């Protein structure tokens, strides 16, 4: 099969790239996804994977005409964020009101985003989605790149975009070096009922073992938790009886939302950070987790990936309009320059926060409590929230 652009990976980031390219160019686009089954939003049950979506990402969904559909699928706005340090005692609060915005962001189930993205892709006849594809070989050329599947099927394109996640097959084929940190932690996620209502506030406590977030869902007494703990503690939390888990969770959260009870199974995700040394080669580009993976403590992974998808689509569309080779290295370098430095800043910031808050050293505890209390009193904190809200393509 031959396309102008082939996107490997039909996750949120790959599908946003397909939408953005289809809206802004007439290029033919193939999307190949390894999974045989599509994730479908379920009206009856909350999905265990949710994402905090920034205002910038929300504006992109609106621009791609996806927001009116998404907001019907239990999107939960949060109007305040409270972050505190269990050891140093400092606390910082962000509010939508201070920023003159209706919300700071939205908690959305990942399968809601995937359902809408996939369904709406059918509006673009130039896009074809192939599921259950196992790629085996990549052959690169000056004008064309070819991927062969296990069954010797071929996908040929001028530009191949790798949106195939943290273990990116394309990144490995390109032989790009990656810098990586294994946090030796896992994030436990679950849907949790609380006796007190969350009031649309996203809360996160930095415990000595790692951060614990309670993200508000559409129902006032339901939250989605992300609890990052060392690997052996994760094994313990996954295996203890539900009553013991509820007790440990409530204690770790100082019962800020009263008693808690998990209403879904518990799942664990290993936590690493990764950054690819390069994002592009002639005819090839990486976006999303294929290019960078960040710790979930700042809820930024999908948001950064969506920015990558939009930046690359914009640069491709501009080259098409100017009748330049959109797959050339010179053209793709614009994308790499724009996104790599910005992602690098976010990676370093998140890494720094993680080290600061998991350090048991007393002087560091003192500095971090000064940091959170001091930051809370300064207008500078708006810079953080404005970064999350204003960048939109
Ligand atoms: C516990 C946790 C909480 C998080 N919370 C947030 C949050 O609140 N906000 C936020 O912004 N981010 C969050 N993240 C990060 C976020 O989940 C990721 O950054 C995001 O899912 C990356 O999207 P992606 O499309 O790049 O990759 P993926 O979601 O990994 O999608 C990649 C897709 O490619 C497919 N694929 C893989 N290999 C191949 C192949 N060889 N051929 C074809 N297809 C292939 C996969 O099946 C998949 O569909 C969180 C992460 C974790 C672990």
C-alpha cells in the first residue's frame, strides 16, 4: 500500500497527527496500529486510564472539531489544583479564577479520546486505518520509505511518522540513541470513591516515596488516583486485600477527601523517563512517547505529544503549500528544533521536581517547603499555569 504519509501507532498522539494532517493538506495518510481491537469508551464503567488534558490540548481538540463530541463523554473540568508536601509542609494552589479561565484543564478517559479520534477519522476519505499490523523491516530511500510486515505486506510512504509509544519500533529501526532514567517506581492507578466530594479540585501530595494524585472525575465522589511508589511497594499495594489498600491509601492522602474505597481493579505502570537524541531523519520523524517519556507527576505526556503532532503537521503543511519536499531532512529539522528543546525543558523540570520531593535530606526538605509556600504567594506561579494553557497551534 502506498501513501504520502504513514503514521505508525494509532494512539492519541498518532491519531491527532492524522486529523491535523488531513485537515491541513490533501496528502494521503495511512495509520498502522499493532493492536487488533480498538479501545471503546464504555458508558457504564470508567476506564482506569485517564489523562489531565491542558487548556492548550483542549483548544487543539476544538480546532480539530473534536471537542463537542468529546465533552459528551464524561469530560471533567478541574478549576483548582492543590499540591502539597507531606514532609516539608508547604502547599501551592492554582485556580482557574486567578487565570481568568473557566477551568485549569480536564480529566478525560483515554478511551474516550481514542473513540472520538478514531470515529471522526472516518470523515476524511484520504485517511486509512489498518489495525492488527505487525511491522518487521524498514527500508529507507531518498524518495520513499518502506515498511514490511511479518506477512510480507508492504507500506510505502514519502514520510513515516513514528507515534508508536515508549518502546517505539521506528525509533529502534532508526538507531537513535536515547537517554533514559529508570525511576524504579511504578504508578498504581485505580478509580476511587471518596466520602467527601472532590469539588472539581485536582490534588497531589508529594510523599517521601513519590507523588500521589487524586484526579476529579465527572461524579463528585469519584476520583482517579495515580500513586507512584517504589517497585516493591507497588507489588505490595497490588496484592493486599482491598480493605488494607483503602486504609493505606486514605492514610497516605491524610484523609483529605474522607474515607476512600477503590471501585475498580488496581493496575501498575513502570515509570521511566526517556528522551531520543534525535527526532528526525530524511523521510522519518518521531512524535509523542516515541520521542520522549516523562514521569506522570505533572500530567504532561499526552499534552507534549499533542504539541508534537501539531507542530509536525504544521511544518509538513507549510512545505506542501510552498511546493517543497515535506519529507526532506531540512524541512523536518524545523520540527525537531521547535519541539526537542521545549520537551527537554519539561523533562528536566519534571526530573528536578521528582528528585527534590523524594529526597530524604533535611536541608532539601526545608528548601522545598520554602519553595512551595513561597511560590504560592508569588504571581510567578501563573507562569506555570499559563504555559499549560496558552500554547495552541
Ligand atoms: C499512570 C500514568 C498516568 C498518566 N497521566 C497523564 C496525564 O494525566 N496527562 C498526560 O498528558 N499524560 C499522562 N500520561 C502519559 C501518557 O499516557 C502518554 O504520554 C501517552 O499515552 C503517549 O501517547 P502516544 O500516542 O505517544 O503513545 P501510546 O499511548 O503508547 O500509543 C502508541 C500506539 O502505538 C501502537 N504501537 C506500538 N508499537 C507499534 C508498532 N510497531 N506498529 C504499530 N503500532 C504500534 C500501540 O499499540 C499504541 O496504540 C500518563 C502516563 C502514565 C503511565
